[in-house]
């Protein structure tokens, strides 16, 4: 059976590295006891082969094989460009 890869959407925070971008993903989670919605932010390093992403772009990233020590995601498309 083929496994499904996770897909996340986030904003590009940094594009200073070669062929790598840092993407911040915001998830909304409800507190167990109080019910307040809490925003959790996570940073992922993603592979950007053509160096096309700019800071502030909204991108879709997909889980991939390990490309380096910290890079396990790849940019599939730019949803919104700044």
C-alpha cells in the first residue's frame, strides 16, 4: 500500500540559503479545558530547487525523503506571491 505524504501550507520566512527556504506553518488548535483557539507556529526547512520563492510568499510544501540533516520537505507550488 502506498503511503500518503503530508501537505502543509505556510509563509516563507527566509530564502538566504541556496536551494532552501524556511517556511512557517500556523496551525489552529483548541485548548482541551478552556476551549480557546491557540495558534501554534512551526518552522520547516524546505527544498526550493530553482530558488524561486521570495520572503512572504504563501507556499505549499510536501513531505519528502531526507535531503540534508534538517531538510525533509519540498516546495511544490507558490500559492501567493508578494
